[in-house]
């Protein structure tokens, strides 16, 4: 399973080459924002915990405590130990494991077949957990990540397909979310996102990595049209996309100005995310430090607080710090 998880980073590098700007940073951070970014509690909306190797609930709980990450989740696999230890601070998601199981066993076409054991079990479990008040949504669901670099991991599933519609039906019923990994920009996909957002107004769509392959001004157009579409910034820095690519959203010089502009225009639509997967399971502290050093200080204080944790607390009814 871990070997299959290594491949998404190849596609992300390719996307970043196409979209990274030559610009460096926006205005310099202030002393206030630098200090605030160092200590503010964080809500991590792309916190993978696979339950094997280094990626265990025990290790994640330790790292969260060390780095003042008060809330975390947003993506599967669902972990009962995290649920027990974090309680209402767990932004519990489900679906990634079943999605990958079907893809590995039946290929891309299997992901559009609703009536099969893995998906039947997924939706039974999701309904139960939602009713128990433990689950927040589905994720991370890879829909379109196929490029010439994605090899056997690539797939291109319509967002408007039977299995994904069932996720949205349940999320809409319980006012939950679906976090999807898809690509816009030159790869298209905006119309599909719009259709789903209109169809399920009580469900929140979280765009993993702020819609890989998408210039921020086009992302802004989605936000203008749909109040139930948001995104998280994981894999936007140098740890995921080292030089020569140099970070899609931020780098050692700070937040790219075109991204700063969109975030400040839509301050309630962005979340922090780390994505500790695919060889980065042991580098959680570095991922958090990168966000605190290279991303958050370049926001205004009010926006910094929203993106760091206030948006998550409000959207997912989480306990205040």
C-alpha cells in the first residue's frame, strides 16, 4: 500500500512546473505576524494517518502535541484511536482506504461501480459514524490525477459519478464534507465542481492542495460562485516540491503574491494542511514549521487567525482552543 502512495507526488511536481510563478513573495511579514505564526494553534485539514509504519495514531498524537496542532484530520484512513484521544478535536474523514482498495483490485473503472463490497461497507460505516456524531466527511478522494508522469496510480474519474454522488448525498444529509483531489487549470474540472456544489448545497467540497494545476485567480472564481467550496494548502511548499520547482503556493521567500491576493480576498475559504504521506510520514514537524515560517506570517493578522484554525472551528463545529 505504501508503494502505491508514493506516486501522487510525481503528478504534483509536474503540475507545479506548469503553475509555479516566477514571482517570489508579497509584502514582508510584520513582527506581529511572525510571532503570531510561531505559536498560534493549528487545524490540519490534510492529516493522513495510515496506521502502519511511522504513520500511526500514537506518533501523530505525539507530533500534534509537540507542534500545537489542536485539531486534525480531513482525510482518511479513519482511526478509532484518534477518535478516542482527540474526541471532538478529530476532523474525522473516511473513504480513502476503500477508494484505494477498489482501485488496486479493479482499476479505474471499478471506482464508478457503486454496488460492491468495499463501497457497501464504506457507506454503512459512514452512516453509522455520522449518526453517532463522530464523522465529519469523506476524503481524500482522488478523482483526476492522471498525467504522463502518474504511471499506474493515475485515474480520471468523473466527479459526477455514482460512488462520488453517494458520498455527496450522505455528506449533504449530515452537513459534512467531501475532500477531493482533482486538477483544474489546463486539466479542466471547474464545471464538474460547480455542478456538484449546486446539487448538494449542504455539503462542503474541500479541494485538496487548493486544486492542483490551478492558477489562484481561477480558484477565486469558484469561491465567488459557490459558498460551499473551500480548499487547503498542503503540498504548496518546498518540502513537497523542492527546487527547481520551488513551491507552488509559498517557498523560502514567502507567500507568492498572487496567492496572497486571493487568500486575503477570500479569507474564510482557506485551511492549513500538511499531507504527511508518501515518504514524508516522519517529517510532520518540518511540515508544520514550514507553514509557520514561510506561509502564515505573510497574511494579515486577522486572515492568519482564520486560516490557522478559526475557519476550521467554525465550519466543523470544533471546540475552541
